[in-house]
């Protein structure tokens, strides 16, 4: 019984410890500049789109929390069928920015998360 309790405690301690580790930046992506342009109103993200699409495979396999640490809080989140979720990051200024006459959603980077909370698709959508 003692061995069972120790194994159980060790498992939860390692799980907790893994959640505390900080996710590093992804090589090839200027995540600091990305985070500084919340809602893409400063037009910094527009210039970063190419490097994100070239390195999109590096964003696969991360949890929602890890992507949030890497890219910052998403501008929008959409729930999809079967417990899938999308994080949406704007790439160009749109109606979310003051002083623009744009209508509808702006060009956006989408990150899809599976029901298991793992990023499994990255794409850009124009509206």
C-alpha cells in the first residue's frame, strides 16, 4: 500500500512540476513583437505572418496554456464540434481597432486544438 501511495504522489508531483515549467520561445518566431501587437492594431503582426507560416509546424503539439504563454492571449476563441477549440489571432487591423472603418473579421491566424487539448492545425483565414 505504501508503494502505491508513493507512486501516486510522485505521479501528481511530476504532473504539477511539468505545469510549472516555462515554455520557451520558438526559434524563428519573434513572439515578443507578436505579443506587443495585441489585436494587430499596430500592424506589427502583418510583417510577422510569413515567418509564422514558415514555422507553423513548430506550433503543433502544444496545449492551450502553452500556446497562450508563447503567443499571448488570443484575440478570440471559437468553440467547435467535439470539444475542439480555435485560438484566433488577428493579423491586420480591423473593426477591433479604433479609427478603422473595416467591417467583419480581419485576416487572422487560427490555431486548432483537439479535444485532447493539443494544437493540431495552424492556418490563415481571409474574410
